[in-house]
C-alpha cells in the first residue's frame, strides 16, 4: 500500500532532519577556528570571489592548490552573493551532510527496498558520524560525499533496471563527472562505480552505459581538463606533484584501509555474509569494487592533511547504501516487511510476550550501540584530540594571523611551512615553503635560497621538532628527511641574512614554531616586539599557552 507508506517515510525523514540538527547543536563545537589545512582552500575561495582568479597570492599566476575545485568555486559563488567565507564553506558542508543523510535513507527504502528500521539505522549512523566534524573544521568533505552518494544511487538504479532510460544513464555519467570535479580522486571513484555496474549487468547489457559515461567524461571532462591545463600550466593539481612524487606510498595504503575499516566496521560482517551463495557473491564483489578500490587508490599519494580520515569518509555513505540487500533473504529480519506496520505482521503473534519484549530490547540495544559507535569516531579525528566534541584546541597560528592582519596591504611577504591560518587571516603574500601552494617548489622538489631571494620575505616562520634548548642534530639521516632539511634551509637562510629570531613558540622544546623577522623594513622593530611579546600563542594540540624558547637563546 504505497499511499499509506509514504506518510511514515516522510515522518522518518522529518525525524532524521530534526535529529541531525539536534546532534549538531548539542554535540558539535562550531566555535573553533578553521583547521590549519582547511584555511588554504578558504584563501583560494576568497581570492576567486574577489575577482583575482584561482590564485594563492594576488597578482601572481594561478595555482591549483585547492584540490576541492568545485567546492571552492561554489564557496566563491556564495561569497560573491554576500555571505562570509566561513558561512559559505560551512553552509555548503552542513547542507551537503543533511542531504546525504536523506539520500542514504531513501536509497535504502526505494532502491534497496529495505525495511524502515534498517534504513533509519543507516541514516542515523551517518548523521552522527564524522561529517559534522568536518563541517565544524571548515572542510568540504561532506560536499564530495554528497556527490558520491548521488552517483552511487544512480548506479544502483542502473543495476536494477533491465532497460534503463537514457536520462538515467546520462544522469549517472553527469553525477560521476561532478564527483570528479569536486576532487580529482572522484574520477577514480566514479570509474569504479561504473565497473560495479558492468559486473552486475554484464558487458552486453552495459554498452550504452559505458558509451554515455565515456562520451560525457571525454567531451565535458576533457574540456575541463584542457581548460585547467591551459589555466594553471600543469595537467594535475599542484599538491599531487608534492604528495605523489615518491612512488607508491604504502603507509598511505595501510592507513587508508585501516580508516575505511574503522569507520565502517559494523557492516563488514554483512559483506562477508554476502559470499554465502553464488548470486549474492556477484553482488558482493560488485559492491566491493568501488569501496576497496577507492580505499586502495590512496597508495598514490602521501597521507598528510588527512584530518579525521576525511579522504576515506565518502566510503561511509556508500557502505550504508550497500549493506541492506545482503540481508534481504536472511530470515524475517532482512525482509522489507520486517516491522513494517503496513505489512502482515502475523509472525509476531507466534511469539510470546516475553519473547517479543526480549527481541525488542535487544534490537534497540544493538541499534543504539551501532549509532554510538559511529558517533565515537569523532574521538579519533586527530592523534592529539582531547575531547570527542572538539578535535583541536586554541591555535596560536590563528591569533598570530589576526595580529599580522594589521599590516595587510603593505606588500609584506611571509615564508612559512604553516600555509593555512597565518596566510589566510593575515592576508599577506605567502610562500608555502612545503610547496602544496607553490608550483616552483612542488615541481622543483624543494625550496631554494635563490627562490627566497626573489621575495626577500619579511618573516620566515616554520614548524619543526627542535629549539634553542634542543638544537637540531645535522646528521645524514636527519637531513635525508625532507621536512627537516627544508626547515634547516630556512633557518640557515634567516641567520645568514641577518634575520632576528623574534620567537620560538612551543608546548615543549621538542615541538616548536620559529619566527624570524627581517630587520630592515619600516615595521620590523614593531613586529619584532609584538611577536616576541605575544601572549596569546596557544599550542593547538593542548590548548596551553606556548613558551617562547627564543628567550633562552638570548640569555648569556
């Protein structure tokens, strides 16, 4: 009786929306500043909205350091309409998360024909997961997850329909293309979804789907690819040349699989159950292709900047949209009429009152345990996290960026390894010395003194694991590490060119932020005084006020 089922589904939809809003208001801390890495994309979005193009530094050539291309463009459009950068970034993320929760529920109900309890469980599992934590940290991860979930829904429909209409085939291809425009690895994910469709339908019945998908990516995707190559000067996003230049990254591979397993662990057993017969084995293999294939693809790049396993998060909604069919033939509990008030429930009458009560309590306990497990993943967003609702503490880089904003518009340059909060909030021209936002450094492999001489930065700031109390050990082993050798190069450059060591902030002498100031410009003395006497530099892993170890360097 579809006409009677719809009001109940709408009630559940309203409940999911209300529950997500309640969870966000009660358990997610939106008072935190952007996470260090998220601020990089915010800088690009702001520059694009202001009409400067996709640039890291205003007036310089374009650089594709914002790998979330379509998310950056959408954020810039909202900024152009009058929203602040923070409102734009978080607004897109929050709405995307909410829509993905609903897609997960409705795909299970209408495409997988799952019962209401399992569909509701899937929606709640996603609602309380790490998606809102990414929103709070200003990441666009939920936007990518929304596109991936939409593409997989269309792929599931293609699997079901014997003669799918062209409109559905085209929608699948276009949605896959959008997924790839949001993040480059979306192309890999969409292609793996296509392969899953082919496995389920067979090559012969997939020819039109393959052609439509191929033509869409070749024409529209190819046009975008040629445009970006011409616009940026290189075919791939700038961070790829830095993060993918050392061959295969096995640590990233293992971390990716571990992250995917941890976030989706309760449903792994259902996929194992899928191998119980030849018919279900085919479906299991097909569904695992985009899941395992996407998780394995991260062997191509280093794992840096993977806040809260955000690179693997998009697999969570895909798993939640894929698990219910494997229970469809496992007794009464897997059928679509289980606990459906509009279906015959005479089987319940065969149970005693005590049995019904026991089953109900056990089911509610299992349901709540799974939702709690998903919520508990918010406790593992960073290795230094102290509370489950707050992934990081007060950040001195944020406060320092606001201090330096007093000098915005004076043409000052900062060379820094911390290319997020300080460049964004200060508005200074910034050299990302690691190279994620600098084409020369990314393609050259490292920063050089000659490159620094082109800018003659007014401040050199870097993060490393030594201090005046614990000097760096210049051994061959240490110098072979690219980060260490980069900071030694910056330190040497600053000292050889007469820079003043204004501050070495840190929570311990083994983990610090160095600040060198060039002494020969108009505001140098004032800046040296402000930085050396800065009292609001809090260490982001602990929230404690940092110690300025440069004071020990000046003592006799």
